C-alpha cells in the first residue's frame, strides 16, 4: 500500500506550521491558546484539523498571517484557501 501524498493545501499548511512555529513568541501563543502540548503537536502535525486550526490562528491575528505568508512567498489569501480546503476534508 502506497503512502498517501499530501494535498497542495496540506503541503502549504505544513510549511505554514513550520514557519509559524519558527517564531518563538508566535509558537508559544499558539501552544497556549490551543492547549496542545509539544508531543501532541508533533503527533498530529499532519492532521487536517490541526493544520486548519493553525491557519485559523494566523487569521485571528493579521500581522502573523501576513508575516507567515510573506516568509513563505505566498499571498495571505492562499493560506485562507488552504484552510478552507482542509476543513472540507475534516
């Protein structure tokens, strides 16, 4: 059985997750607001629900959304679209 390949939305969200968590302040706020622990985060990093939650977190604070999108080299709208696609798979 072949491994499932990530969708474009999942791939984009995984990059957003890594980018968002590379900022210590943003990472701490995400962990504090979601109540997720670092072990749980590692275990669920590829789950559409967690990835969508990360993008919702970014959307809730526009400076974070803009900063992550800029670092990734994408428009913020692309992240919002990815979140919507991920929510459809939940």
